[in-house]
C-alpha cells in the first residue's frame, strides 16, 4: 500500500511539473544568464554571442520552453491583457492611478495584469514579464527601464508606455507631469509669502519626476535670490518620512517652507511639525504634489500641486490605441499641465 501511495504521489508531482508553465526566468536560471539574454536569444536580429544562444536554446529545450516572443510573431493575436508594472502602492496616488487605469481598460474590453516591480531585480525583468504573459501592451509606473530592455520590447512588438518618466527610445511613449513647472509654482508661492529658508524634500530613491520637481523648485528659488536646501528621505515607509522630517525641522538651519515630492511626504512633514510644536503656516509652510483626496481633509488642508490622474489615464489610453494601430509611429511624450491648489498650509499672499 505504501508503495502504491508513493507511486501515486510521484506520478502526481510529474504531472504538476509537466503542467507548470515555464517562463523566461526559469530558462535564465537553467542557462545561468540574465533575463534579457534569454529575450535576445529568441529575438530575431538581436545581438548575442553564438555560444550564449546555444546554451539558452539547450536550456529552453530541456525545460520545454515555448517563448511567448515567438508566439507573438507567429500568431499576431490579441490577448486583451495590458500589464501594469507598478511599485509597492504605498503612495495613495499610485493606488488611484491603478484603479483609474483598470477602469479605463475594462471599458474597452481589456484586463489589467499587475506585475509588482518590487519582487524583481532592478534589471528590467518586471517589464520582460509582459512578454511571458503575452500581453498586448505594458504600462510602466515604477522602477527603472534599461535601454536594452526597452529595445527588446519594441523589437518584439510590445507597445510600452512609461508613466512618470521619459526614455529616449523609438517606440516608447511617455506620459509625465509638467514637474519642473510644478516646482516653479511652489517656489513662487513661498517667495511671494515671505518664506526665507525654502527646502525641497525628495524621495529616498530619486526618480525621473522627483528630480524634475526638485530642479524646477531649486532653480526658481535661485532666480528669486535665495538658495534652497535639498533633502532626501532616509527610507521609503511612513516612519522614515516622519523621522526624516523631524530631523530636518529640528536642525539649527531648519527651513520655514518645505516643498515635498508627493502629498504623502507632505502629510508626514505636517505631522512632524505638529509634534515639534511648529505652527502651520506661520512658522512652517508646506506644499505637496499630486492632490490626493487626503490633501483636502480638514485635518491637513494641504496646499498642493494638482496632477489630474484621470487626464494621465486618458493620455495613456490614447497612446496605447495609437501604438497598437500604428506600431511604427514615432514615439510621443505627453506632458500633463499642473496647477497649485492653495489651502491652509501656506501663508496668504498679502501676509
């Protein structure tokens, strides 16, 4: 009886192994190469050493791997799946964006598949997952995208839209805020309301948008005859935001005005200021970026730069439709205008 159970269990495991879908990651692990090397091996015209290609093909054969890249070229059918390469969703704006994008996709009969970039190495492999999933397109709203990975996706016929950054690459479209202008508007309000020690507080890991917002702010402050402090978070979670704000606001040269890369950071600065007994806005002015719903709550009344998420999603949908209809069309970057929403965390202009 025990032998029969053992046989049945072994046979079941073999069946599961046969049924398990082999992905590009499995082939890369078997061949001892990177994910992008596997993609190059199955991309016509891509540059790859003959011995590396042979090793990858042997690994693929051993694992019975059928590359989605090849299937896309032979079948040319639509899966009605769009992959969203996203971050941790810790920032409320990211969650709003995902919900709005999923709704827009559903309206045109497409499904949104989430691929969290946080579980992948920072080598573009999260984007390459869209090829394994045979997605019609990919939207990237987190992490970095290497030029090599972008080129492979374009060569494979996978439309890619970057949300929040720009990559100078044919076939890669982008939707991004007028970040520098938002920074300039924040600086202008601080200067016009008599702030003397303005500062910018960016994210722990600088992103494309983060850098543009900080540059726009600091340049405008410099044009106004002052020098802006520039700080970065000590970590990515809410506790790190709070502790970083406490440190900055307790320093001998503490700022009297802080422009933050996001509303989430700005709310942490407000909470730290209250813990230190700093009056807002008389002792400290605060401006955020994004205009999430929490910014309008009476408990915060946050002055912020409005970045309309519905407009972002509309532009992404238009770019995807355009790219799917005309794969060879030139890359396009859509800049979304932003504007200040003045509430209670900044002084009055006539103060």
